[in-house]
């Protein structure tokens, strides 16, 4: 999509500009300090000509990176200095927080002006985070067709295909010939910026098929579209969750797909570039959730970040006190044998690590749908076996080290036995907890870690201290 | 790509077949048990006709899912029963281990036969994991052009653009007209399965530009290609790492890109569907590495899995004994005050969690290049502040609970002070350790967790126990 667009914006790209342009990134992939200070100086001098020369040529994602590297006040100054030369698609490439800062600093009529230049999916991306009143005021200033289109997209729930779709597309009736279709595209000025397939619709806008552009180019002019079209087996309902839509794209290697409303009427097109963003986002979400952070962004402020992280720490506080109370059951035992206090974190920590390994594999397999009822039994058996084998290996190791350290091989035997028990518990917790959360409809990425480490801490401390209390008869 | 292909394979898709076909997945996204047992029975009966009816129509990814759901011996039976009706592209959709099992069970001449039907990128995907002798034997049975093409791809190192590229593409000289180009495509039978742009080359095969298909369709026949082509600013060197190539695709929203050799000659094309796989793989790698598991697959056997996980457990063993030796410095103190042994895991665990939060955000920001020299200072300050604020909040909470529990508010004050210290250490370790690893050229996802929890354990135990020893004068 962008290649075509960048070409439009730069009809006469001279080689030098390209060279300079490639140069904005340094070796480390970050924007060069020299380029940044150059832009900073131009902003400070309010040198609009210099800014236009350097910034108007940038690709939207490069401009986005530049905005992120600037200071907040520089960002707003750059946007207002560039005026209508500012490429608003760049705002789809920056952090939510930065986009909000920039958009909120602009008057609504300027946003309305800017939004008209954008593809509908980019316009929606910028509008959707604004307060409803601002959205209404901006939409009121748009021409009728555009207002209706954007309103329809915005009316679909967040994170659905309807929100992400582009409402500009090419659609022709099935009885047209390839020649007619090509002539139409040559004469029509209101085509989308770029497209890779043409949809085929009946008079009521109901979707009947699609043709890839290469198919059209290979076919003689008199052939009818209905003869070369294929059935659109993967039309996406507008209310489908974007993650589900991304899975359809991935499974069937689609480049674009028709989006249809509840009566199967074509309302838009979802393209692979938006889907790639969704895939990235979802992978990122899983990673962040497993690390105990939610929808946090690097540009969030201290208090926001702090607040977002507290719930998880709070839950951990509960499980930490639970472990502490397990230990306190054995305070008499520890008083008689302080070595137990020294060694007990080893049992818990090794169990925690083994469980995290199993849990990570399980959560990922659930996310990619690689784990299902056909292999769950086999995988559970495999994890239990791995837990036993690795438990045994490390039990022997730790037993020997602890035995030498405290010159007490009975103690070494006790810690070895506790290790085997905890590693088995770790393996089972690591797979069963995410599986059960998934079955119960919860997101295994978000809640597994806390339950899993709770199990390995409690089992680890209890197994080690109770075995020791029983063996040495210390209660 | 696939849409076009599936259409070719099924020129007359009747609606019933489509219905049945959509039906192979159940509500939970896994293959229906009824479908699976039906296929299982057909395999057992060696009922080739039934298999063809049910399997030949499946999309490559559906057939891949089916293969994964079958038992190993069923997979091989299915492939051999289907013979030349088996869609070999399905092998690009299954686990490495399963692909290896299936391919190794096939005679080399059958593989050679199958590989000829595939796009070059799929063929390379299947060939690259075979032993060199088998590769040579298979290549020797292919026609000259195909042998040369596949050999060239295989000669590029693993995980480069050259390995992933498709060597089939459409290229025309710049002086051709749009009309000539369309006529060429209508008459030429040896075009790739599907494509979304045409490359423009000089007589020595050097790349001079590209045209998107929609551009050609919008342009009148007499216009010269050089007038509508755009410069290919994002040509990918064949030796570029696939992850880097994926970043170029993502940054510039490309659908396909030319792959060039060291003298800028066009050798292939990289398409977004391959890149989506790379993006998925890389996101998965980060997640698995942070969880302490390497390139593990769900289909790996017990001993492989066990062996892959041992190194990380081994490193954790070292850090666990380090923490234990910190505790052992204070064995006299603990003997006098067992409450310390009960409470100390709380300090370490809360620090570990806070550090994991910071580390997760940092590792992800480094992977997506959102963290660079321009914001590192600001992010470090932000994390330290968050650490202090959350440290303070939980210090007060834990201090009060511990004070009531042991009826000792001096002890509550000690644990509160230790908490603040450890939460600050956690914040700094969580950001500085991944940053330093990244600067040193190591993968922060793989090694951060172990160093970070080492810091929070050691600092947590030491701060709490030494403060208590000093305050209560217990050495």
C-alpha cells in the first residue's frame, strides 16, 4: 500500500534525496543524533522551509519514529509548523500516548481537514481514541459519504474487523468482462490508494466473489469476471474479533479479505498490513501479560505505570504471605536447624523455574492453537516425565552439594527428595493451570504465573520442611 | 497466494463441498473428532477413494492441522495412500519434527517428484532440513533450471532472505509499454502462481524498479513501464537476516520485495506471507527465551525436551546457591529470631515480581526498537520512580501485616525498609541488565531473567537480614 503512496507523494524522487533519507537511521537502528538536532534547530528557528525539505519526504513510519524521538513540545511545534504538509498517517505509527498528546493539542477543524486526506482505516485509528463529543464535532465537518463511512466503522466495537477495515474498495458486477473492468479502472479517479483484489457483488451489494489482480492481467479482455472470480470463502464478518480475523489471514495466507455485515453485504476490506500490526500486538500482549504488566506503553507516565503494575504485585503479596505462613508452621524445626532456612529457597526457586518453563510452552501452544484435546494427554505425560527426569538430576546434584556444605548427608537426602516432589508438582502446575484457565475461558497468559509460582513455593517449602521435621523428628 | 491456488485446484467448487470443508474444525478451533475418526477409518481400510474425496480438497494449512492431529503411523500411511494427490505444501505448515518424520519415510525420488510441483520457497523449506547427501540426490533428479534455482537458495545461509525467497517472479524491461506487459502476461504460461508486483530490470538483470499490479491496471496501454514504475527503495540483499527483512516489511508496509544479490541483480522475491511466519517465529522466540526454554517444539520427545531445559535450570542452581550463601551469613541471626526466616521469602519474591515487570517491558521495547538512546535516560528515571512508589506502598502494607503477625512493629519497620531497598534494586536491575546485555551484543530475552532474579534474591535477603541483625544487634 505504502509503496504506491510514497510514489504518489514524490513523483520525482532524485537520488540524492533518497540517499539523505536512508541516512536518518544510525547504525543502531535509532534516528541519528545529527538528524535529530538538525530538526530540533529548525523547529526552534521556526524554519518552515528547512522542515519541509527534510520532513515532507519521510515515509510515514520514519516520521513516526522522528516524532517519538522528539520532545513533547517539539512534536506539537513540528505538527503546527508543517501545517497541511504534515503526513497524518504518521500518527498511526506512534505510541497511543504520543498520538493522544498531539491530537489533543490540535483544534477539531484542523483534525477534520487532516482526516479527509486519510484512508478510512487510518482515519478511524486516529478518531477512535478521541472523546465522543470531539468525534461528533469532527465528523460533522466531513462530506456526507465520508461521514457515513467513518461513522459506520466507529459504530463497530473496538478491536473488531469492522473497526480495522478500510471502506474504500473496488467492486464490479459478475457480468462485466475483464476488458470492461480494466477500462473502468483506467477511467475512474476515486479508486483506493492501492489494492490487490477486486470484489464481485450483486445489485444489492451482496458479496459473490473476488478476483486477484494478477488473474485479471492474465485473462483476455472478452472473458466475463464471473468466469475468473473465485468464491470468497474467507469473508470476515464485521463484528469478528481482530485477533480471530488475523488467524484467518494467517491460516489461509491471505493478502486482503472482504468484510461483510450481518446480511452478507460488502462493507469494507481488511488488508494484511493491518493484520500484521494485530499479530504483533497480540504476541506483545501475551509477553507482557506473562511478565505481569498489562497494556502498558513506554511513553506512559510514572503514576500510570505504577498504578498499572500494582494489581499483580498485590496478588503476589497474597501468595508470598501464604508461603510465609507455610514456613511459620515449621518455626520450631527451623530454630533447631537453621540450615533448613538457608536451603529452603533453593527448593522453591528451582521448582519455580521448572514450572515457568512448562508454563511458557503451554501458554504459547494454547495461543497458537497447537495444543488441543488430541495432544493434551500426551503433552501432560511428557511434561510429567521431563519434570521427573530433571527433578532427579538436580535432586542428586543439590543433595550432594548440600550434604558436603553442611557435612550432613541425611540433610542432602531430604533436600533431594523435596526437589523431586517439587519438580513434579512444577511440571503438572505448569501445564494444568494454563489448560484449566483456558477451558474456563480466562486468558492463560494473564493469570497462570501467579498460581504456578504459588504452587511451587508452597509445595517446595512444605515438602522440604515437613520431610526434615519428620526425619529429624524436630517439631 | 493460496486463494489463487485453491481456485486452480478446484475449478468447480460445489457449495456442498465447501460446507463440509468448513466443518472440519469444531467449536474450539481443533479438528473435529468425527472428521478425524472418519479419516482414521479410511486410512485403516486403505480406502484411497474416500481419502481423496475428503483430503484432496483441503487447504494446505487444514491438511497440515490434520497431519498434526493424526498418529505418526497414520501420517505416513496417509501420505503414501494419497500418492501424487497429496498436497506437499501442507508440509510447510507442520512442526519441524513431524515434517522430518514424514519426509524421512519417503524415498528420495518421490520427494524429487513432489518438490517439482512446489513454489521454490516451499521446496527449499522442505529440502533444507534434509541431510546434504539426500539433498544432492533429490536435486540431481530435477530439471536443470529448477536444480540451479533451488541450489542457489540453499547456498544462502539459514534464516536469510535468500533462503526464504521465491525464485519465480515477473520481470520486464523499462521500455516495454503497459499494453505489451499485459499481452505478455496473457500469453505466458510460466508465470508464478500469484504475484502482486512486476519488477523492472535492465538487460543484465539489474533491478531498476517495480510496478504494483493496480498501477498497471489503471494505466492506458501506450504508457511506458518506466513512466509508471517506482524506485525499489527497499530491495532486500539476499544475505540479509530474515528478521531484519521482516522489519523492513513492517516498517514500510510492503506486500512483497525484490531480493537482490551482491551485484544488485534480481534473484527472487520475498512475500508478506513468509514474513508473517518470520514475525510470528521471532515473537515466539522472545517469549520462550524469557521463560527459559529454547527452540523447543510441542512434538519434541521427553529426552530432547529435558536436555533443552537443563542449561537454564543449571544456571538457576548457581544463583540459588548464591542466595543460600547470603542467608547462611546470617544463620546466627535467624537462630535468634525465626520470624526472619518466615518473612525473608516475601521480600525476595516481591522484588522478583517487580523486576520481572520492568524487565518484560524493557526486553519487549528493545525487540521492537522502541527503546533507544533518546529515551533510555527518561525510561530509567521512570522505572526508578515507579520502583520507589510501589516499593513504598507495599513496604507500608507488608510492614503493618508483619508487625501485627509477630506483634513486633520494629520487625515491621525492618521489613518495610528492606522492601523499599529491594524494589529500587529490582527496578534498576530490570532495566539496566537487559540494556547492558543488548549493548554487549547478547540477546536480552535469553539471559536477563536469571541475572535479574539473582539481584533481587541477593539484595532482598541481604537487606532484610542485615538490617535486622544490625537493629536487633543479633550477629
